[in-house]
C-alpha cells in the first residue's frame, strides 16, 4: 500500500487511498505517534473537475513528517468514519494555506470540520514556534 520516494534530505512514504479499508489503514498510520510529541498534519483539498461526479469529487491530502495520504473522495460511496474522526480529532493541529477561506468550506460539504487549524502565512514561523513550545495539556491563547 505504501510507496516511497527519496527527496534527498527526507524519505517520504505515500499512498493513494481509494477504498474505505485503505483510508482506515492509512489514517491509522498517520495517527501513530511513537515520539509522543505534538502532531502537526499538513492539510490540503483539491477539487476534481469531473462534471459527472458532483458528489464526493475531491482529493484530500494529509501529511505528517514522514507520510502523505491522498484520499480520493470520488471513489468512495460514503465518507469513512475514520476520516471523520481523524479530521475532527482535537489532538492534531492541521496546517495549510487558506484553510479557513478555501479548505474548510469544501470539507464542510462532506460533514468534516477541523478542530485545530494553523494557517500558513506571513506570521507562520512565530505561530509555529509558539505552538511547539506548549507542553501537553497547555492551552493556546490568541
């Protein structure tokens, strides 16, 4: 299921999930946190331009420091429970560009709402360092 690519300074495993069973397995791998540290998940969502497929027509991309999962919503009949639980999990912070303006409304069409979002942008380095300095159980203040 997982393939890999060497990017020189990093080796990334990736998979394209087109069936519920594949989504479940891929998200289980992303959930693992052997280093027991805060988990940042890269998040993107790209619409699929297929006129015949109006429902579930998008790719959801989820990445951590070593894995990337591409979920083809068009190939699924229903949103897997594992994806709903993953996206709504407050243990993760989802990082991406234009999440509030673009990605969140797309996700909401599928009943998915991220609990913790960190917008990548001009203030990203400061915000990220503040986030990473928090200890488990600390609350963020804005």
